[in-house]
């Protein structure tokens, strides 16, 4: 599977780095259903940027991939490694850059790929431990990178304050792009509420086209004066499995069709890519089936749970 055409605008980031052109966005928010190719496309972008810094030693990148907790970065690590393998990059077996393209280590639960010119990809948890303490200001250095990308995977897990703390933690770069990827599980989550206010989720568009996309100019206010400090360019892109249907096998499609028939509320999120209306993921039918990896969590009292039998 290659990056889907619908996400190919991400490759303009590579062109801008190579040609010193203006970047397409300061922030790119990818949200939608499972099997929509979001994560795969980001992984491929990272792999291609890695090729760029190997071929152009004067172009330096720093990529920080975050999950809320360090224990959850394993899947990101494997996906990025698969993408690097796919483009033919080879692990350097020594510390002297002979016989390979990158070095790798995972000290302190921070999987890190390092390239000869000092470029790097680093994954880590935003929280310093299992506590609620988040990275401190200026604690992550991009080492003067021409391009720094902060990628928040499962961005719906992060509160507004946690997201802001991460943005303040990373420093020392020439250009910063924030990329977020998420399933829109609940409108009550800060990130999903933020996306919906920027560009409301449109059911008709998602059901008919499999995607919804807009490029927005968002004013950023000075926290001290309350006045506009600058404008940022934001791309909001909502997608679902329909744009990736040709790459899904029979079993994957059948699970989605079964989900639509048996759990229509969950299908709205994991199938159509609409924002969820529940504060949590409680589904009565889950108690009697293990077909899907739903995890019951606490929910707020007083919500209308519809006809799911609770």
C-alpha cells in the first residue's frame, strides 16, 4: 500500500524543505474512522523526509512523535520502522556510519532514529511518568533543524493544556509543523471539540465522498494582550474507510459492515468518521461479544445513551 492520493498534499512539505518554499500549513489535523490510511500516510511522509536528509546533508529535520504515555509508543515505533524498511533504509551496525543509513536506540523508553547529519525521529510519552506531569518548557531540543514536526498520535487523548505544554517543550528549530491524527471518539474531548469548532464534521460529505477537507486561516492571540499576534495556516482533513476501500480485504470490510448493523453509534465514529456523542465508549452489546476491541470506561451520568440497552 502506498500513500493514498487524498493525502498526497503532505508531500508538498518535502518540496518546501528542498526548495526553501513557504509551507502549506503550520498545523495539519487528520481525523476520521479506522482504516482510512491516516497513520500510514504520516509514516510514509516521515520515511521520505528521512531519504531527503540522507541525500541532502544541509537539510536537517527533527521529528517528535508523542503519545500521552510512553508505554503506548510501541505501535508507532513499529509503523515507522516498517516505513523506513519499505523505502530501503538500513540500520547502521556500528557507531562510525559504515554500512547503513541510520542508528537506532530506545533508551529511556524513547525510540530514536538518528541520521548522519544530526537529523532524528524520536518517539516518547508526553507524561514524564504515569503521573499527570507533562514535559517542561524547553525540555525537547530540535537542534536547529530546518524543519521540526510534532506529531500527536491519538490526539484526542491529550487535553488542551497537555497539547500546549508539548508545543512549549520543543524548541530550537527554523520551521515547526504540528500534525495530529485521531479517531473522533467524543465531542467532549478537548481536541475533537477544537476540530469541530474549526470545521464542523459534515455527515453528508463524509458518507458521500469519504472525506471532508478545508484550509483555514486561524488567528492566534497574544496571551498577555489578548490581541492577534499572527495567523496560522491550518488544514483540517476528515476521512473514512471509503477512500481506502480498494486496499481493505474481505474480513476488514465485513467487520465494518457488521459494526454498521449491530452498533450504529460506534459505526458513526469508526465507520463514517463523525465525532462521537458519548463521553466514553459504553456499548451494551460489548458485554456479550469480543468481536471488537472496545474498552468500557467511565461515563458522565445524565447522557442520553439511546437504545443500546443500558
